């Protein structure tokens, strides 16, 4: 069943010729004919695992209650990088202010899941499967988008996760790659001649004796290796004056930029970063959260600068499983809450705005009396990006059980 | 009675029913691929000599098989030395220590992430998890009771628990050792009840915090401010709300995944009723051992109806009665039998073997040995098109390669890490579905490349955690044609295609060193398409 669906996905554009022809051949032919246009849209998803404190990332400095509830950890008004008189950036995110000013950065506040869980595990799972409250969903929403939307070119690099394993968001029957390190993808043999020779030998073995999924998947893998060898993404050095911050996030963003510049057909990239679960001494303008946000701000700013004009068709989205309590806890930290804030960055973004309906911080406006209420279902934002940025035709199959309504889209993409 | 007669009939038969297309060696290889983690050197011949049906009967009765070598190796795994209460204590200490460190690090403005290479208080539990994974790999590779290990893997997935969720970090060892393993070849009902009572499952699917709406504990839990994170129902400390009602997670997965199946004919009302029946099934606090406890005060005393059957005034017995009832439903028998056939026969199993399994289940009240015997004697199992039709899971691939090359796995978690890189980190499937029995979950380009890398490394003696003993399996020879014939017979049971043979022969053409030639031939064979199948 899955095999035939994959074959169909791959050969979708060539249905006319499909009678009596081998799907493997069709896959290759489809691939050759449908080489992606260099300007095709890209979505980069960055998951902040551990639940980022949305209130200290996008600070509601215009709310006296914010300061009353957080005597030790609130960002002092004079430190906040003001955005619109009511909200402002954490000072660590100051490198992103220029992007706000040129209208390519938006924040979406009070966004989250309709499910009330405060378990990291469940909430991350729901955000990746795209089915809040349903634990048994096996695949992720990005993969469902890739398997249902056949309009896009199907290259081995269409959906790539940076990390050792495929995350839940990419799990499923559509081809997707997990790349730990772009330079080391393929056979791990130090001598290039031996490596090339063995790669070719394995390719011949699989061409000769594999059938079904083994055949199509191995073919995708060898195509990916060949493409990487041909385009050599490492040749794309960061633009002059661009310096990615040290650490895994910076390295990953650099490699995503290289894949985009190499025009291998990347449509969705996924990366994650940890350390956002700030229960204890999270700090204020400085400290623990400030350090994490500094890496994020520097990384995103470097990425945007590096891609330059190419950012016209790129959107970077940050996401996190939930937000944190409005009131600071007894350990100068915050506990698991409900709504949080997300950032959208890129040329197509309806920037210079804090989007979403702000529910307020008053006790009666809170979720369960303590957390920021969710006024935007995360699927409305994800759905908008799929439809208006990537051109998805069918959201019903991407978010089963959810009724996508363009009226409810937060307006993150310029009309 | 009929089953017994049938069994006697095949034991007497030279070849199994329906296996006319398979030679004695092919039948032995097929059984070793499916009931075991692939053949070790010499296994195919010895099973063929003994008679494959006799070998299957031995595997169905593992307590009479000696397994001394594994028992010796198991002693090196310290995870088997701890009991749950002890681990619970250490886990609580680790959590307190982590909080203390976070305080200190936050004071210096440092990140919360422990520095790479620094131990950190949770290291012991990460190591414990690695230990537990590696133990599974070692058992799969070395045990003489191969079918039992295969069934342990099957049930671990069927009743999946994610070791990365809070308290399951320390509850997992007892889940595997005390809940799954003793029941792997027993009665389904006993296993079902054991999982329902297991602290690991109660925590994983949140039943531990499911209480009757409005129920209050006899004394407030919140007053005890010490410890409790990760095990106690969420509530009390840190201003978090106390659980205020039923939690449906376990109830839903019990019906959908563990028993009836998604099309098993239940409704949302049934799910709610099941959740109410299990209110009060919970976990003791870590200080008390983190064992199973039934909290009478939390139990919903009202009347519940599940699939037309009424439950009331039974306390904890209601849940046990319900589990027995579910285990005896035809939908459950069919759902679990079809899954067993997907594991042992084909990704999309024919009706014949499923029906045979269900019939045996009815006849024996869910004796898994009888159910498995019915599958292994079904003509579908022995049909020539069933042989080599399934793609190996990452665990099956790696362990079968280790066994085929006569390699000895060590105690470090490195082989388990290879299995994880291939896409199957053991006990780390977050979704309650467990890992799939079908190829779509395992076959993707990155995972296949990872298999090729593991194969090349193993053949070259570079795979960390397992030294291959190729001299025993494939003696050195400078005759390339002879080398490939030997590799074909010993590693693939003769399944090598002419094309594969030609490609490997061509690769060997300019290789003069026999050690290098052997490593190349073995690496290409283990990483090639034929070895991915079973």
C-alpha cells in the first residue's frame, strides 16, 4: 500500500506514461523532468524543545501585571527592545531588530495547542504529529504534507531534518532525510577513491536486486550522495561579514543555508535546540534564558544576512511545545504553562507586527487561572505557512480532525 | 485435541505442510529468519538435520533449553542487580541533585544544558537506559531461546512504554524484567493484566493520575512537599493544579492498541467508561517503592457500561474483570493475531494464518504457544512466496549480521547505539503504537545508508562493540569465485542473485589481498539488498 503510494507520489506528474512502465524508471524520469526551480519556497522549522518562556522572549512591557507577577525575572522596561509600544524583544534578540524594522520579522503571541497537557513529551508529540489530543498518530504533519501534496518536485532533499534521527514531525511514508552532518552524509570511509567505489558498488547491487521500497529508497539515497558530491554545499561559504554563533544551532543554520544556496530542491528543513526548560533561576536581561536567546538571535540574524536576496522565498518559523507560567515560581524560574510566542522571519512574512489576539494577563483572562490563554491554534499558523507560503492544496489531510479556516490564519504571510 | 493431532502429524512429516517448494535447508533458514534473529554459522544445517518442526517445538518450550552462555554474559549487566524501589530512591536523589546544580549554574548565568562530557546527576539513568538497550541486543544475539527473545521484542512494542518520559527512566527495567519477559510465551490475559498494573505503563499513559471527578484524598498530598516529582500525580507542588478528573489516555490505547483494535467496535462512551473503571489504579510514591497501588478514594464508584457489560461496586476487581473480558473478545484475538502474523508471515498477512491463530486462541483461552504454533504450522507461513518477503527491522538486521559473522557483542551500549542510528532506538518510541511490523517504518534512504555503513564496518572489523570472527565463517581464499560462493551460502543461505554475484566479483577483480577481498565481499553482501530481507 505504502509502496504504491510512494510510487504514485514520485510519478504523479507523469501519469500519462505510467501504463506498463516500471515505477523505478518513472521515478527517475519524474525526477529528471521536475528539477526544482531555484526560486522555490523554503520553510525552515526550528523547534525550541523544553517550552520557551514566550513572555520573556516577546515581552509585554506595556502590561503592569507582567512586572507585578515577575518581580525577579521580568525584563526591565529600559532593557526591552521596544517593538510597538506594548511588546518588545528580549535584549538578547536585539540582532533581530533590523529585520523587524524592514518588515521581515513577525511574532505570533498567545499561540499554542488546544490540548491542556503540560507534559513536554505529550505536547511536543502533538505539535509534531499535528493532532493535539490524539496520541496514536504515527506520522508527522510535515511528512503528511509531503506525501499528499504532489505539486512540488520530489527530490531526496525535499524534507531534511538536521540531527542523527528523523524527528516525529518528518516521520511517515514520504521520503525524508535525516542529516547529522552534510559533509559526512553517505558511506563513512575516509579515502575518497574507496568511498566512491563502494558507493557505486552498492548502487549497482541495489539497482540489480532490490524491489519496491528498498529500490526506491536506496535510489533516493544514492541520488542524494551524487547531488551533494556534484554541488558540494561546503563550497558555499557564508557571505562576507556573516558570522554564525559557535555551537550546534549556528552550525545547523549554516548547513541549511548551504543546502538552500546549492538549489537541491530543499522545501522544508527542520532543526531543534534545547535548554528552554527554565524552572530555576532563569535570569532576566542576563542569565540562563538570555544566553539561549542570544544564540538564537545571533543565529537567525546571521542566517538572514547570509542568504541575502534568497530570503525573499524563505520563511523561518520557531516553535515550542507550550509556554510558561505568568507568575515566577519560588526558584526564580517559571513552570510549565500554556500559550507561548513564535517568530516568523523571511521575505514573505507580514513583518513588523505582533500577530494573534493578545488575551491579556489578568487573572480572569488566563488559562486555568495561571497561564497565558491560547488564542491561536498552532495549526492555524502552520496551515497558513503551508498554504500561503508553500502552496499546499489540501490541509484536511495534513491536519486530520481539524477544520482549517483561512479566516483564522494569523496573517503571517503577506497577502 | 485437533491441534495436538495436527502437531503430531507434522512432527512426523519430513517437510512442513505447504512447504513443498522449500528444501529442508530452505525451511530451516526460513524458520531461523523468522523465529530467531537469523542463523549463526552452522545453524541451518543443524536445524535441517534435527527437523525444522522439532526445532520449532523446542523454541516453543524455552524453559527446557539450556542457555548457560547467555546467563554468564548477563552477569555483567548491573541493570539486573537493582530493584525498582532502589532505583526510585536514586532517581529522586538525582532529581534533587540536578535542581541544586541548576541553581548553581543559573547563578553564574550559565546554560542549563550540562556541558558535554560532564557527568551530571542524570548520567546514571542515561547509562541505565543504555545498559538496558544493550542487554536486549546481547540477549537477541546470544540466547538459545531465540523465539522467546523475538516475542519479548514483539510484546515490548505491542505494549510500548517510552523510557524517556519522566519516571519511566527508572521504571523501565522492572517493566521488561518483571512484566514483559515472564509472560512472553504465556497467556495473553496474564500479560495484559501485568501491563495494566505495571507502574511503567500507569505512568506512561497517565492512568496514575486519573481520579474520579471530585474525589479527594483522605489527607492532602500537597502537604508533603518533599520529592514526588515524576511519579506522583501532577499536583500539589509548584502551584500546579491537582488532577481533577479522569484521564482517558490509557483507556483509549488499551482498547485501540492493546486489545480490540481501532475498528474493534467501541465508542467514545466506552473509552470514558473504561477510564472510570481504572480510576484509582496508580503508583506508590518513590519513597514507598514506586510499586502498584490501588487508591480506593480515587475510584469512581458509579455504574459503568463497556460494550454492553455493567461494572459497579467492584473496586479494583472491576478493572481485572474488564481486562479478562477484553482478552476474551473476538476482536482482540483477531487484532493481536493479525499483528503476530504481520511479524512472522508477511507485512500484509493472508487470512488463512490469521484465522488459524484465532482458532487456536479460542481453543486454548489465549495460550500464546498454541497461537504461535498455529501460525508456524499454517501453509501461509511455509509458502515459498513468504520466504525472504519481509524487510528486517534495524534490530533484526544488526543482530542477524552479528550472528552470521560469528561476532561477539560486548557489554558497552555501542551496538545498541548502532541500532538507534539505523532508526530503532530501543524503548525510545514516544508513540504508544510502538514500532511498526512493516517495512515502511524502516526503509528510508538515510537508514539504508546507515545499514551499508554498519555492514562495511562489521566486515572490516571496525564496528564498535562487536568483533566479527570471520575466520570461522569464511576461511581466507585467493580464489574470488570460491570466496563469493562461500559468502553466498554462509551469509545468504544461497539467495544471492546472479547480478549481485557479478557486481561483487567485479569489485574484487583488482584486489589481491585475501583479507581485503573477504572484507569487501562480506561488507557488500551484508549491506546489499538480499541481506535486508528475511
